[in-house]
């Protein structure tokens, strides 16, 4: 994948932020949320991507896609850093 943006933020307060924006070879834009936890005691890194966090990522993705006359296909992935690295494709949907 090709890196397009790192730490993309919407302007103003209360907006969203996306850790990585990547593009697949087929043109799909991938919005990546990176989460790390040193312990799985409270559900681990994956459980820290709750509904509110997903909404902020989706908000920022919509803002980013306004740049495109015709929005490309996209998806939301998560990279979880715990004892190992786990890349979850299509970790959540824009709803």
C-alpha cells in the first residue's frame, strides 16, 4: 500500500483524526486506526475502538473524501499493537 497521509486531522475542535490513510493498488483508500495496549486486562487494543472513536474516524474520512470529485472505494482498518501486531481489514463500517 502507498501512504497518502499520516495523522490527518479535521480543522477545528471536536473533529476527527485518522492515524494513517493508505491506498491499495486497486485504488481503494484505507483509513487505518492504530491502537496499542501494553496489557489485555481491560479488553485489549481492539476494544478501545468504541462507537465514539469510530464516529470520529468516519467524520474525518468524510472530510478527507471531500477532496475527491468522485470518491474512491474505501474501508476502515485497525492495526492492533499488543504482544504482536494484528492488522484487521474492514474492522468497522461507516454508519
